[in-house]
């Protein structure tokens, strides 16, 4: 039997793909969800409350809350869900739209690409 036979090559490639995916999941499953909150002008909003909702088939359940830092950055740890929604709220600015985040697997680490944005101006 030749090592170049499809009966050897195909199972070997499948095994490498499965091992590679499992290694990726193992190294990226810390449950960290991070992002930024900005005002209408794009400036970071310090002290805004960010809410993480776990999505299910019929409900969105609040799981965690955190406050943004001086630059408007936020970070959640310990997330074990694969479908999330994020929303920010701040006095004088109201609430941002909810942003849906879909993860490839439960507890995947994610940096939210688009910031949570308030429509109103900073007071």
C-alpha cells in the first residue's frame, strides 16, 4: 500500500483538520467578550453600563453587567453561551441598539468589531 493512496491521504487530512480545530477551540475558549462603547461622535463613553444577554429560541436572558473603562472599553469573562446580545446604557445617553454576536462555539473568545453606539450626544 502506498502512502500516497487516497485511502491513506484522505483519512490523514481529516484527522489533521479535526485535531487542528480542537486545538483552536482549546486555545480560544476562555469565555472573554470584549468591545467598546462610543457616543454619536465616535468618542469612548466611560462609565456606561454594558449588558450581556444570552439568546435562546424565545428569550434573551440577562447574564452579566459591567461598566466601561476610561476609554469606553468593556470586557466580560466566563461566558459559556454561543449566541449573545450586547447593549449599553448611560445616564443622559439612553440605550444603544442591541448588537447580536454569534460565536462558532460556546465560550469562544471574541472582540466585538463594531462598537456599541449611542445615538444621542454626550451631555
